[in-house]
């Protein structure tokens, strides 16, 4: 199998890698670039644990080929905190105990950020629909929804 | 497997036409990559069409809308003019998968996946939408309903690519709606679905109608008798009753874990009636 050479931007940094033609972006991130924030839950786009953004669009990195992101802008959970400064969503996930085992958390944070970027004042229903592509088997979702609501309020300065 | 991302339709067609092994087009990949991951498909060549000019464009012209093959669901919902003209088409496409899937999934991919339960397709057929196909012998344009042949099979020939979907220009007082039944509130496969596209006259009488059902036959079906039941009416109870009966009569569903024949046949009429009422209101009927 011949390698595909890819030049891309991840969290603002120029990155180059060589991957197999059929290799999912998720595997490239985790196994070739050491960015293990995105998790593999199902590998078929059902659980959202591998959520990233590509050119600002929320996607499952397991359903994207590494080869496809040539020239694109990829955003991962590793780019969410600014140095030691956690994103308000990250802080609120901690203070609301919106996680237990933590496997789903990076995906929820990426999806929640994508939701708030588009809709700074979502209703509870909009939050639940917005996060329907992310599965969590620990929290029962309620604490996640509360954390997102608190963040939305905080970020609106309300 | 080889991955190619050509910059012109012509080179994409040539790559697909010349490939001796198994070749697939990649746009959103939300079906293709799942099948590859599950070992159901082992392509020799994947042709990514997203570098081809125009595939992400939604163009409005005097003749209607032209939607590029790689336009993802989320982009359809962001286009206010498209949502206004074809709310049913957009709501169908937007029901596919999660927000993550919406970031990638395309109507053309949904169509080419060939599922009779595809949420993105019934409203397109109800809209009299067409697809523009590029192939080794040039371009051709065919109605959307001529693409699916049977579950998982489509009429495209080797080397052919759907480059865009064409939605016709809207007459005044027209609108559409799409509804599906699923046992949950989101992210599921339609057990039954219905799309209705209506045009009213100035007084609210239905002038033109098209009724389409999904997941009740080997392919998505057009039900002319159901449309006939609506034409000339103001969606009174008798017309809606006739519509539901015509829909039930057209169903040839299977029994499976998601729904029985009896359930699908009954619910097809219920959904068609509700979709007709929504489309009627959207078209300005009272």
C-alpha cells in the first residue's frame, strides 16, 4: 500500500504526515501524531467520541480519511485550552461533574463548542439535539447539559 | 487501496472508468467509510470529488437551485433561500444522522446508497428534482426517482458520477414537507416516511401535488393516486381520507424488526396526511 503525503493545519500548527490511503483521520491523529484526545468508541460515526472540526464543521474523525485533510484546517480537543487556561466548557464540565470515566468527554467538548459557536443561547432541547451524536454511558447526560447551559450563560456574560 | 482527489470532473470520470477493480466516489463518506470499516467493501480505488470546482455550491438561478454533489446537510440548512423554497427537501436531508454526520453527509450520497428508507430522497422525488450525471459518454440529466433500482442498487453506469441535484423553480403558493416515523426522537432509520409537495391556486385549492413514500417498497415510490386525491381539494377530511387510502394501497412493505407490514401500511397514510397538512400551511393554505 502506497503512502499518501498530507500537509494540513491542526489547531493552527502546520503539520505534515504520511498515511495509508484507507487510514481514518482518527488513527492518524492518535497513532501517527500522538494526539490521543480524540477517542475511538465505535469507529462507525455513532458515538462521537472522535469528534473534531474540519474547516469549522463538526465531524467524526473516524469517518474521514487522513488523506482528505490535505490543505484543510483541523481542530481537536488538544487545541481547546489556551496553555494552562481551560476553556469555560472544560471548567464547567469539571465543576458540574459532567464526566465520570472521561472517554466521551473530548468529543462532548468539541461538539458543545461547535454548538455554542453557532448558537450562543441554546434551549435545553437544542443542547440535547446538538449533542445527540455523542454517547455517554456514565452521566445520564443531565450533568453534561447543565454544564453546557452554565457555559452558555457565562460566555454570554449573563 | 488507492486514494485520488482529482480537480476536474473529467479526470474523476476517467479514473473511475479506467479502474479494473472496485472503485467508489467519496464525498461525505458517512456510508462508504462505515462499509469499509465493517469489511463489507474493499475498494481498490476511492475518488474524492471534493476538490472539483463547484461541488460545494448551492446556486440559485431563474430555473431553480443547483446543489453540488458534496454539499453537506448542515450547509443546506444554513441556506435561507433554499429552506424557504424547499423546506421539505431540507428537513429530510437534515434528519440524516447526528450533527457530526450532518457536517459531511450529502443528498447525492444518500441517493446513491440506494436505501428505500433514505431520509434525503423522498422530498427530492416529490420536488421533481433531477440529477446531472457526468460519465465517459458525456453528461445526462435524469429524474431522481430513476436513480435507485432496488435496495442498495442504482442505475448509474461504470465511470458515472452525479455532479449536482437540480430543484425546479417554484410556482407561487407552493411548498413541501417530509415526515418519517422512528421509535425514538432522533438519529434512527425511517420505518416509514412520506413527502408531499403542493401547489395551490390563489384560493387555497390544490392545483398540483406529488406524494412520495419511503421504506414501504424495495425503492422509494411515487403515488399518483394519492396526489390525485388532493388535487382540486382544500385538504378537507374526505380528500385526506382518500389520500391515506391511496397510500396504504400503494405500500408493498416487508416485515422486519423495525416495523410490520400492517404497521407500515397504516402509518404511511397517517404520515402522508400530516405531511400534506404541513405543506398546505407552508404554501399559504388555511
